[in-house]
C-alpha cells in the first residue's frame, strides 16, 4: 500500500465507532437485553463487531434474523435506539489504546482534528462529552449537518471547510469501505483502521486506502515520520 504523502498534513479526521472509540460494548449490552427479553440467544461478540459500523438497522437484522420488511422491525429498531440512548449516558465506550497519545500529538503539532460520522448527533454528542472529547475535537460532522452521508464526500468536505484545511492536506481514518470511498472522493489521504469493526467483506486490502494500520500506534509512527520530514523541508 502507498503511504499518504507527508508534504503538508494540516488536519486529521476520524470516523467515530470502531476508529476513534471502541463502542461495541454499549451495543452488545443493548442487544443482550433485547434478545434476552425475546428469548433468543445472545449475539456473538465477533458478529457485533462486524456489524456495528453498518448501523442500528443492521444490528436488528443480526440479532433477530429479520429484515426491514418484517412487521415488527420498526418497533425493534426504535427500542434499540431508545435503549442505546440510555446506555450512552453510562457508556462503557473507550478510546482505542494509544488514541489519546495520537490526539495529544496532533494537538502539540498544531494539526487540527475532528470527527466525521454517520452516527446521529443525539448519540454522538453525549458519547463524546462523557469521554471528555467534545471540547477537544475541532469539528463534529453528523448526518444532520449534511444532505448526503458517507460514502458521499460531502461530510468530509464540510469538515475541511470548518477546519480551514484543504482536503489534499487532510487525512481521513476509518474502519469501513465507505469511509475510504468518502475520503478518496473528497481528495483526502486515507488510512484504513484494521483494528476496528471490519465488515466480513470486502477484504480491507481491496478498499484502496493509502495505508492500512493494525493499531493506532501505526498512525502515530507515520505521523511522527511525516512531520519530521516536513520540519526538514
């Protein structure tokens, strides 16, 4: 994989679930409650991880083995969202290992950072507030802020506008093919987070990301190398 250019990186943007923050435990707790009430077996953790990035609808389909045409799908979807909203208030989510180190490094280097997510702001804002991230991130783009969500590039372009950074001087990090598609269409450098909630297919090697990292430390190492080169230009 070709690594992103290190010529001039002014901003780094992150997907939220599965990239910046490990939120799977919150969703797993909600699904466990719902399936227990319904007399169904719990959803395997690995399956939750593979599905979280696809949203609440996909989690309902996974847990109950139904699709959106089922008569009770809407009610189950609403219940999941309601319970998740309550769970966020007492979230078990955590930053990925060494992610705080990366964010601190960005802040120290004067590199702006923000979040671009398909997660509605009614969940994103309290989650980030509870994790102490809401005041730190310099832009937060949710579905309510745009006409088109990822994989469309609009959310990323809006984030770049708010940060005052050109897309070609920005990096987007994500754990789903739509993240990489959005980043590429926006003209940004892209990093695929192999540590996140990867879908069962397609394989991450086919996403056409500029770089794949197995952990956050891989981003830190690249950033330190990139900024060191910039300082010597």
